[in-house]
């Protein structure tokens, strides 16, 4: 019969419930993912950079842009240089390409490159 309205079947409510559950599962998962991602981004942008730990560097020392330094990371010294200075924070670049991203650190994680641990 042309133009007849299809009668709802017993599966229609089940399909609607599945759609609602899927929507809410994805919505809640998205909120959790955004929250965790935001928290990780905040940690990475903190004053001590990605590793978030103080090191055995010279706290009273000051450094200048392009100055070669040793950077304390993961319990060892790595070669690098200062890119920028912002108060008591230093944006550093590691000499080994691709090892770590540039990060902001404080003086406790730096020492002049001329002194070797």
C-alpha cells in the first residue's frame, strides 16, 4: 500500500536506547579526554618544564640566550643551549635533534657547558 505509515516494531525502542547510550558514552569520553589532555598540557607548560623536577644545577647562576649549557634531565646532564630568558625561567633546546622538545626550566636544572659533571 503506497503512502502507508510503517508501524513501529519492537526493535525501534531498542535502537533508540542504543543511540542514546552511544551518544552519552561518546560525550562523556570526550569530556574525560579533554580534561586529561588539558591537565597534561598544563603540566608540560609549568615553570619547570616537562620533567617537572629540580636538578643539581647552580640555582644562583644566570644564563643568556644562545649560551651553551648542560641541562639536567632524567637524572643525567644533556648538552643544549638557552634560547630565551623570562625572569628566572629559561627556554632550552637540546643539542641532540629530536631527543626532547624545547622546554622551560629554572636554573636548578642548568649549569654552564664548560663544567662537566
